[in-house]
C-alpha cells in the first residue's frame, strides 16, 4: 500500500476529518466502513446513493440529513462523517430531535429540530440559505412526520436536486403507524402520490388534449423522477423549477 493511501486509511480509522482527500478517492461503502456507526451499509443503501448522488458529489452542495443516529445519545452516528467525506466540497447539516455534540469541522453543522414541525424545518432551511441540494430523511420513519418534512423542505430543494426517503418498510409496521397495505398517510403513500405528480408533466396532455384532461398535482409540482428500491427512494426535482 502506498504511503499516502496508508495514511488516509489510518486517519479515517481514527475518525479524523480527512475531508477532500478521502472523499475524492472513496466510494460511500468504503467511507462508511472506515467510520462505522451507520446502518446504511447493512441495509444495502450505499450503492443507490452512489448511483444517484455520485454525479453531483464534487459540487458545492448543501446536504441535509434528518436523523443523525444513536437515538438520545449526544454522540451522533457515522453518517455525518460519511457525507462530509463523500461530498468533500459541500456543507453538511444534521438535524435531530435530540441534542448532539457534533465537532466534525467547519463544513458540518447541527440543528436540534423536530421533523414533525414545519416551523422547525423552515428555520433549518432559512439558516442554510434557503437552497438545499440533497435532503435525506432518516428520522423517525413515522409517515405523518415524513409527509411534514417533505412538504416543508422539498420546496427549498434546488432544481435538479434530490430528496431521499429511507426505511420504507416502516410504512407497514404498526409501531411506526404503518399498516398492510400501506395507506396514504405513510411514506409509501407519499411516493404513490409523487408518482402521480410526475405524470402531470407528460407532454401527451398538450399533444393530445382531446384525449383527456391533465391530472391535478396531489403533493408537489416539479417532480422529475421517482426511483423506488427496497427500503429507499430517491426523488429528483425538475431542473426547470
């Protein structure tokens, strides 16, 4: 192993903020392995993050993650370190209902906020300049909270930006107010509505207006893409928004 790579791996294992150097050479899986403390590895989410967010990782983004891990412990999980290094030129903001001690360098910020409060989330968006490039909801996983967070933060997502919903399985679990089949109040119900909203921009309604009316927007306009995988979904905002 070359000395430079050896040094990067050693520093990562010691949780040092290696920033641009580590982020420039690592895919998210290896960065997560260095830091640990995130279930994104065991849930199989990281290849999807690389697929959808990899093309923008070297830009100057504002990345927000709701839910930073370790429940009520003041020590956050490993995901903020993962995003700090995977997005080496970006501001990374963690949001959690529990207070956390976050000392991960000048690019990483923390906000104590309740994701079920639209006012709390609006305050986070305002503090970050009102423009977000990536929002990751890994918070309470309660459907009503996921709906509130999406309605509050998706309007602030920049054109072409991404909104991510994790742990969709909770849409079916009673402990998270889910049910089988998942109804409209769950994250799966939110995704179903967003699939409909993506169809609003089909040019067929202009080309063949005589065939039938354009559907109404159910949740949010400017939904360009909805990608759903086991446990996780990626929603991209239209570039023209």
